[in-house]
């Protein structure tokens, strides 16, 4: 099996604080993986170890089968981290050509401008770009060497909806070429639509690792939504054994339930004053909240 990234029982200590503990993870070539978790879950430390920016206190890490600190390996990866500036006093084209010069087989300038949607900004000073366009330039810089593995940390922050969708299209093309994507994001819609595997971390450990569909099915529950009448006893819903959560917005009620059939039968049997009933699966956000709110990291 072609493992692009391997973490084997990795622990990272900063003094007496354990940032990650006994983490094992293997990512195959061609996978698109999102690494999710609340702040402080261990995502940043895990990525730093994958990239060779940090060394494990115990355990082993490999990138493309070798030590992540190997300089030759870095020719085959692209990285977009948070809070990274673009070069000063250079145009977009000059920035891209500078980075293209670092690699033996760079992508054409025209292709990089196209995938980042920066054709009309090619001669603008890079530092004059808006926040969203700066992130798109950083993506193009990460792609300059035609990487085999792409690491993206909150890549669409500051992008408008149209730019975000164009960016997603470029990432889909990247993955369909058999390359590997590692994405960390707080945008759960992005994780849902862009990746075929979700790894959830909490308190320095991996607490879930499956496809978005599997995680939504196992941890997201089902949702029964309806508009309630003024006399509906909404608080009593929270006492029903199968009910996980009840969310209200005015008279709109959403019940997250382990068994939507049982919940519907109760509502009908008790002749609740409700209308506009819909039933559907819970989303990745609901699953994420359930996973990370639990003290032990279990459902």
C-alpha cells in the first residue's frame, strides 16, 4: 500500500504539556483528507510533524516514505499555512516566477494564474491584493512545483463565495490526478464537499476517522424539523429517550434524534400542533459538535 504520510504512535511534548498523544495515522496516495478539531486539539502540531517542522518526542513520522525533514522531499510538497505573507515589492507574476525557479519541473505560469483566478491581477503588486486574493496567490505559490502532496491550513479564509467555489474546483482537479490533499479547516461544509476522509482530533488524540458520510451517519443523528404551534410543549422533547438535541429559532424547531421514526410517532400520537414537517440526516457540523463536546471524545 502506498502510504504518503505515516504517523506511528507519535507523541509531542512541550515541557510537561502533551500536544498530541499516541497518534497513529496513515494517508494513501490520492486521498483527500480533512483534519478537524477545536482549537488546541493538536491539528497544528500534527501537521508540523508531518512537514518536518517539529520532531516527535516519541514515535515515528514519514512523508513520502522518508524523513519529513529531508530537503529533497520538500520539492514534492506544497504548503499553505495561516499568517504567511507574500514577498514584498514583487508583482503577482514575479512572485510566481520566483517560486517556479525553486523547482526542477514547475507548472507553467499561465496555469498557476488560471487555477488561482488571478489572470487579471498578474501585473499587480502582490502586497496590494485583498485578503481573499492573497490566499489565492498563496495557493498558486504552493502549486508552483507541481506537488504530489498539498497541505492547506484554512485556505479559503477571506474568499468570497465565487472565489471559494473556483478554488474547490481546482482542488478537485488536483485530487483526480491521483495526488494527495491534507486540509485543516473550521469550514465544515468545505471539509464535507472537498474530502473523502475526515479525521477528527480532540485533546491531542484522534477520536474519529472515516468518510464524511459515515461520520454523519454515526454521530450526526437524524433531524426532524417542523414549525410548532404556540401551545406546543417544546421543553418536553428534551426528555425523550431517543432525542439528542433540540434547537429552536422562533417557532422553527429542529430535533436531532437517534430514531426519527420513534420521534415522529410520538409527535403524531400526542397530537402535537405542528406543520411543515421534514426529516433528514444530520450534517457534519452536528456530528462534529457531538464528537468534540463529549469529555472522553466518544459518542
